[in-house]
C-alpha cells in the first residue's frame, strides 16, 4: 500500500476544511431561516426577504396604514378616506406564523433561484361608528354643494313646445353610499365609483319618457292653429299664446280645450266689436261730430255660439287662416267706423239728404220728412239698415205708387213722391205738411240713391247737429 505524500495530505486537509466550513455556513444560514423568511418571499405584495415574523407583521401594519379609499364622484371630482381617519389596525390571526412554520429553512439555497409569493388575508379592524362622521365631512355631503335632480319638463318656446332635459344633479343616496364604503373597506377596495354604482338620486322623469314625448307632440298639434279675425283696423289672433290658456289636462294625461274659456274669449271679442243698435259717433256733412245713442237696427251682431264652435273646430284642425266671425246681423264695414263709406245721411232739421259712395258725395237733395204737427215724425237719432230695395212699389194703404222704394224702419223708407212739386221742398214744410214718416225725395235724387245703395247699407237720421234726440214718433206708416 502506497503511503500519501505530505503534499497530498495537506491538500486533503484543506479540502476537508472547506467542506466543513461550507457545511457550517449552510447549517448556519439554514438556522437563520428557521426564524426569517427565505429570500424572494413576498406576502400580500410585501417583500419579506430575511424578515422575522414580527418584522413582517410590522410591514403589514405599515401597509395597512397606507390604505386610501378614493371616492370617484360625479363631474370628475374625487375625495379620499384614509386609514388614519378610519383608525385602521391589522388584526394578527397567526397567519404569518403559519407561513413561517410551513417554510423549510434548509431549502434556502434553492430559494435563491426562485421567488415565493404568498397571499393571505390581512384582517383589519376599524371603528365603523366613525363612518357617518367621515361622510358628513365630505364635500359631496355639504348642503351648499348638493344639487337635487330635476325632472324633464315641457317648455314653451317661440316656435312651440319642447322638452327641457332633466338635470341629474349630484344628490347621493346617503345610506347606500355608507354601505358601499363599508363594503369597500372590508374587502380592501381602493376605489369606489359612485356614479358607476348608481349611488346618485335620479330624476323621476327623463327626456326620453314616451309619455312626455307624446304630450309635447299633442300640445304642439293642439296649439298649432293661427286664426286671425281681421276687423280692418284691429285684429284678434288666436295662436299658441292664446290657445295654451284654454288647455286643460285630464286625469288621463291628455289635453283638451276648455270650451267655456273659448266661449269667454269670443264673448269678449263680441263686446269689443259688435255695434248693432249701439251708440256711436258720426261726423255729419256739416263737419260736426254727433253722438247717436242706442237704437236703430244697423251694425254687427255676432252669433257667439256658432263663432265659438267654429273656432274650436278650427283650433282642433290646426287651421291657419284669416276668417270672419259668424254673424246674426251684419254691417257694411268691419272697422270701428262700421258705417263705412257708402251710406245715406238725413238731417230732419235741415230737411236735407246726402248719399255717399266710397266716401264721395254723389247726391245732395232737399227732402220732406214726417209731419211734426200731427205726430208723424220720422224716427231719428239712430242708424238703420236698408231692409229692402224695390222698383215700382204700390202702397195699398194710401193707394199710391212710387218708382223707387228703400224701406229702413218698418214702413218708413226713402222714395220718390210724384205728388210733391219742386216748390214743396222747403225746410219748414215738414212741420205742418210733412209725410207720414217717410222721406219724400225728388225723382232724380231718389233714382240716383236707389242705384247707389243696396240692402244692408246704413241710413243715418238725426234731428239736428246740436241735439241728437228728436220727438218720439207716434206713427211709422207713411208715404
């Protein structure tokens, strides 16, 4: 057997020493990792390499204190609730110790080539009683910052009705927000989207509401009419601004017209425009303006019921037109001066008659009116309408014939008088030798007047230009 040389013995001794040292180091390190986590160990995202259990717990507590819950509010606003505000504390459930127990310290060498990631429930505790106080301090719950939601509404514009969109506001549902915050903290969430979670109060009626849309369409249809009653020098217009005041919303949500309001509107138009038998001012040929009191049968008298019904039908149909009311009696001019430009004027005092056509004098003639001494005065002080127009009339009562006959007040009218001589036509004759009430007129003048005016044209009779009311007639049957 060969003996080892001295140098070899030394080499073997060195190698043995190295091995013993390595074993010692390995065992020493392994002993270290009996109480420290292996390198590359991560717990709940915390690098716990070479940390003791207590150090890991402290790191977890530090991580807990870094917790923030961000509340994303409407309008890109954010607010934060911190762990410090919550007094958030880590609850030791011995989970770290268990991880340490499960760790094999002798495997430290192999851990150098790989990482170990652990997720464990890091239980925390906080005082839930302070959540209300924290919410009270948020800007979102300050009264001056809170804007309640508003419903979509119907709005009137110059062109019709439209929908005014709803306003979402920013009013949070307090109790639901509180529940969501508690849940987020308990589950470790770091962000809470309040709008995404629908934690805001909502308007009850949206602009997309089918009922609201239908209501606007219905209103626009009902108020689309534009009906104008044209009285020449004034107009009465029924448009949206008027019709909207007539609309009544029923229990079924539908709009209808209040016919009583329509009738009241028509009545007021009649009050302001009817002239039949009413007092009026009249400018005589002499240039004086006199007041003719109530009486006579000339003028406009509206059939209010039929006018109202026609208006209701027109509004319902959305009519766009200029129209006249329905009349019981009609005048010749619809302006305030309803006498117009074509009329007959008779002055009892002057014993004269004038006939105008379109504002131009076409006849001026002396006349003989009713006999004042016998009480057959011609009715005066009013405006009458020509009731008929007849050529070659025969008066049975007096067995007389006339060529031109224009009655305007029962049997009182304008006619030629063949039995009158030209010399008879003097202003004073009527007081003792006048007619039985009619207007005796020279033939040529009677013919021209007959050919100028027609049925319905006004005849103005007045006693004088200074005093309107003349003697009351006792008879109205005369030639």
